[in-house]
C-alpha cells in the first residue's frame, strides 16, 4: 500500500495516540494535521519515522482536498464537518476512519455508501471505545448467548484522565440534548463496586440495535459517585439544555 496516512486532529488526545501507532508501523507516510500548525509540528518532531505536519481546518474544503490529495487513508479524530470530510475522501478513493460517537454523524456517513462503493473506498466507523470496543464486546456476548433479548452497556468515565478537549466538549454537549429512552440502572462494575448508570446518547446503542436485532442501551457513570449524582441531577433539571440554548444564541 502506498500513499499518506493522514490523521486529522492528529495532536489531540486521541489523534496523538493514533499518529504514534501509525508512525511506528509506517515510517515516512504519516501526516499529523490540524488547525494549530505549531502543535502539529511539535508532535511530528517527537515521533519516529519522519512524520510530517500540515495545517488543516476540516471546515475548509480547500484544506481538506489539499491534504488528502496524496492520501491513502484519512483518520478523523475530531467531530467537525465529518460527513463533508468523509465525502471528500471517498470521492477520491481515500479510505476513511472515524471515531465519532454521535448518531447523526454516523448516520450521515453511512449514507455515503454508494459513493464509497463506486470509488472503491471503505469507511470504517465507530472506531474507538464507545463506540468501538463496546460494539465488539456486545456482538461477542450475543454470539455466545444467542437467546439474549437485550444488551446493556455501561461506560465508567474517569475524572482524572486526559480525555482531551473535544471529548469533554462532546460529553457536555450530549448532556444538553434530550436523554435517550431508558431508565437509570444499578450495575456492578468490577473494581468500582455497585454504581448508578444513566442512559446516554452514545451512537453504539443505535448501531447495535439495528445490527443485532435486539434492544441495546448504553449508560454512563463517572468514577465519582457524588459527581455522577450532581451531573445527572442537573441534566434532569434542564441545566445543560438551557446552557446549550444560551450558547447557540450568544
């Protein structure tokens, strides 16, 4: 395989891991791309294998077309203009990988199936933890328990780790949208004890419900019980929804 491996949002919390892994496997072919050229260069210089840096704003079509011109694969590690970027890649026969956890984004890219097929390209979606590992684990469980009638997924989010600005922003944004169907549930989590997990709009539950033919629900809790209770009490009171409306009008 020839061509560049472009990591869009390559210096973010997820992108830098992807870039480092690819640089070790494909020296000389990795491009770290993002709006901040200084950060992209700093990361590129710290990785082995002659990694290159490019300044790219994914919301500018000219930037996107410029960086994928020599690409074989593009990995999207930010959630901005994903469908437009995917379309640009697939139309050029560039394989596309996306980590997005938002249902509308996943649905939009799935709608590009014909374009991908006509140009011999593949879009790999739900490549992360949730969605990603959760999808694989759920499918494995159903394969081993074929009589299962529902699947419950629980994500325990740590408060101390470096989740990255985009990940934190996405989580807060989702707190401001209408909660998905389902009730909170008490679950036993190995190493964390019995916790209260709340329905949360990760895209994996929608993808899996369609793929597996049974109801799948994804819930979220934080490593701090007090913080979990506070955050979801605020969501129930409409705090995050109000903040989102104010942000949109401001």
